[in-house]
C-alpha cells in the first residue's frame, strides 16, 4: 500500500473516530440533560399536585372520586400522568386509568424510594400503559410527619426521545458534513505529506545508489517535513562535496601510483591485497585484478613473502634485495613498511634495479676491459723501452725492430683512446635531448661521404689487393646528420670489411633509397662471423677472435661506436653473416628530399664500380 493511502486511511479513521465519539458524547449528554429537565418537570408537577390535593388527602375520610376527578383534570392540563397512592398502596386516583382496576402500588420501586428518601425515581415498563415510563414520586405527609399518600408523576420515555430526535438528526447531519470535510482534509493532508515523504524517500534511495546531485524541492514554512528536507539537502550537498574530494584524492593517488615506476602494494592485516599499482602488475606479469587475494598468491617469491610475514608479525620495517629468475632475470629492492593506520596495513614498495645491476656489470666489465687493453701495450712499451734504455740488443736491426714494436703499441694506444673519446662523445649525444643532439646536424650527400671514406681506405685495400666497389641508385641520397660521425661510421664498417677479408677478396658498398629511408649495405666475402657471436658483436670490447683482432690493430669498440651513431640518427643496423662466406652490414637512415648544388640532381651510374685507385 502506498504512503498516500496509508496516510489517508489512518488520518480519516482518526478524524472519523473522534467525530463519532464526540457525537455519541454530545447525544448522551443531551439525553441526560433532557431526562434531568423532565425529572424536574415531573417533580414540580408532583409538588403542585400535592399542594392542590392537600385538603382532599389530609382528611380522614378521603373521597376517591373527588381525587380521581381532580387528578384527571390536572393530568389533562399538564400533559403528565398523575397517580395518587394511599398510605396502604391503594391507588386513589390516576389521570390515565381507572384506579379500581389498578394493582396495589406499595411495592413499586419509586414508591418505596419516595417513602424512604422523600423522592423516588424509576424508569421501567408500565404494564398498565404497556410502554416505557419515567416515574417520579414524592410522599405527602400531614402534620406530625405522618404519611398520608404518595403522589407520583410520569411521562413515557418516547416523549423524551421525540423531544431529542430533532437534535440527534441535526447532530448526525452535522457529523456527516464534518465527516466529508474530514475526508477531504485527510486527502489533502495525506497528499501533501505523502508527496513530501515520497520526495524524501526517493532522495534517500538515490543517495543510497550514489546519486549525490539530487535535491528535494524546497518547501516554505518551518514544519518538520521542511526541516527534514532541508537537512537531507544539506547532507546530500556535504556528501557530494566530500565524495568529490575523496574522488579527486583517489584519482590523484591512482595517478601518482600509476605514474610511479616503482611497484606499490598495500596488504591488510589478514594478508589480503588492498591496492596494487600497474608497475607492480607489470613486474609480476599479472593480468587479473589481484584485489582481495592473498599476497603470497601474487608475489610467488619465498624471500619476499618472508619479508611481508616478518613485518606482519613483528611490525617493524625491513628491506632486502630480491632476485627473480623467471620469466626474466630481474633484480628488485624491496621495502616492506608497516603503516600507522587503524587497520594495521603493510605497504610493499618494489624498486626495479635490474638496469642498475646491468650498468654496474657493464661498468665493471668496461673498467676491466679498458685496463686489460691498456695494460698489454703499456707493458710491451715499457719492456722494450727499458731494453733500449739498457742497450740490451745485439744489432741495429734489433733496435729498429724494438722501435717498430713500440710504435705499433703506441698506435694501438692512440687508436684505443681515440675510439674511447668517439664512443664517449656519441653516448653523451645519445643521452641528450633530441633538440640538443641535432643542433650540429647539417644536410649531407651520403654518396659523396662514402666516396670520401673509400678514399681514406684506398691504400689499405690496395695493400691487400682487395677489390672495393661502390654502387649507388639513381635517386639523390641526402639526409640531415652529423657529417663527422656518419663518416666515422662508414670508415669503421668499410675498414672492418677490409680487415677481415683475405687478400684478393671483394668488398661492395651499395646504397639505395626506399621511400623516406636510405639503405646502405657493406658486403664482403671475408671470414664471416659465427652464428653464436652475432647477438654480441655490438658490445664494447667484444671480439670474435681476440688474438686476430689485436694483431689487426682492432680496439673492440668500432661496432659499438657504429651502433650508437646509427641510433643517434634515428636509424637501425642489421648484420647477416655466415662463417667462411662473409658478412653484410645493413644501415637504414631517414632520408631528406634535396637537390644537389647548382640545382642538378646527383646521379651515379649503378653499373660502374668505383675502385680504390680512382
């Protein structure tokens, strides 16, 4: 049942019940009042009759006929039944019946009460008149307080009812009008109240659903409903502001946690995951939502779970370096800290230190490699220098031989230091922002740059009888780059091809343009590179054949320098090689649309090889 009908029915029943009880009370009071008036009337009539009949009753020789005559006259005039009862109970006169036919009235209740208390009253059924009657009786006493008769007056109860019926009808009519008014009033009040309550209920339900923007329409007045509505509106507004603030803080927290490179996880006192950021999910390769799961289901590392268990048990912070072997080798530094909160939560912060460990290893390897590379030539230089200083040689030819060895190791040191400086410069440029890195870029013709590099290596190729050819496409190959570094890159690649190609071998440099990229390929038919060494050939100081590389004057830094130069210019480098059949290095760089000086496009006949002696 709706609120309206509940309020309407309950309000109407209450008002109707009040009106009904009020009407009953009024009619009852009217009946009592009318009965009281009738009683007074009968009592007055009885007193008057006693005074009128006093002379006829007080004598010893009572004349019943006279009394009957006078009683009949008085009854007709007053409209009241009058009965005169002798001291022995015999009816001496009655205005409504023949006394001779009437019973002895000494036992009537009103007569007994009148004799005993000077006034008697009774409402009962009259067998003589065959109707309900109201009787009032008083004793008539002679001198000396001697009872001479009892004078009784009576009226039918229907006389009372007939006098009060018009009033009752008016009361009932007025009650009907008031009932209809109560019905309409109850309906109006119920509608107003139910509308207000429905608004309050709907608002409460919407608030429970999370709709904090809803408001109850403002109502005038200072009623309780208006106060409740205003209080609910204030509560909704405060909740909305609080929710927005909490939502803002939550979004800020999620943004901070999402932007952190460190993995963060909050664990409850019971060991369930409350919060986990995306960095930690990525660390543990989690796809599903880990919330409400046990932390040991997520971490799956005995050392780390022991740390969390220790903090949950002892409530003291701990930290340790953790190593993960699967799916990849990873090093983490874990901080497990108890939070000073009522819920006794623990926060786990994971720092990925894999790169730091790798850099430490690279640094250690670099220092070891540099030390090794420097120690060997320096030791040789010192030894041969001391030999020359002590003149511990047998002939001038030995002296010249020692000097050549010192010169060769000195050149090796110079090459090593030079390559280290170039590598340091390239790496420093690579670590700078792109805007700063391209400040010294210029437009260069890569065809001409390759020809310059070939000219620089012509004598070395001729000494080994190696045929070097250069084939260029018909398109102009221009790009924005650092001229010195690009030239250094080509010199290193072509020099390596010449170094590791046997005498009378072939080296081919081919350049072509594909859409917006320039592809340069350096191919040789030299000794090649074993397949297992290909992934590491661009590492610093890595050599496939260390003895052969040192004899050829290599520093082990050339390909590392080439890789950094290519990356710095936004390109990529690939290698294909087969042991005993040669190698092919492919360098892809972004091209630029440009024309050759003088407005003519640069062209090179692809069928004509460029020999080192050109």
